[in-house]
């Protein structure tokens, strides 16, 4: 599953880039700079390089992987599976493995880095376990 996910994300990234090449427009402002293609603006992909910084948490990707994620009452809600980055490779989100028991029924959801913080060596979110488990599944 872990090797399948990067392949799917890479395919989506390339598909978005192809669409963006067909639909690039210039910004309406007078500076003459081109606007970022809309098709790739929201595309995120797994960051595979461990040494990439995650400045929002003041850590590196390899330090964030497998960290516990806790809710507002310090209840464990899941574990970080991957760090996701934008087209420039900047960390923007994490995937969190939630739900299930002994690997059965688990799913991955996305939490934006702006929605989490580092707290005593864990990732903390204001979402409860129930709220996170109701988020749509990521990657299948």
C-alpha cells in the first residue's frame, strides 16, 4: 500500500501539470507576472526525502513520520503515515492513520499543517477522534 500511494500521487501530479500547461493564464494585475496554474495549486504529493524540513513543526520529515497524533483532550487519535508537500516540495500536510484494530479497518486522512502543532513530542490537533474518523479517506 505504501508503494502504491506515491505512484498514485505522482500520476495525479503529472496529470495536473499536463492540464496546467494547456490552461495557463496570466494574472490580471499590471505586474506582468504569470499566475500559478489553477490545476496544480492544490496538488499534494508524499515527500519521500527524510531530510526535508517541516518548518511548521520545526522538525524534519523523518522526525514527523510515525509520530502519535492526539486530540484536544490528549486522546490518541492516530499516527502520522506521511508528510505531503506542494509542487515546490514544501511541507503542507500530513496523512494520519486512524481507526481500525490491529491493522483492520484503518484509513488515512489528511490534516493540513496549519491545523496541527507540536506538543510534548506529539502532533496535536483540535479535532476529536470522532471528527477525524469522519474525514474522507485518502489514498483509497
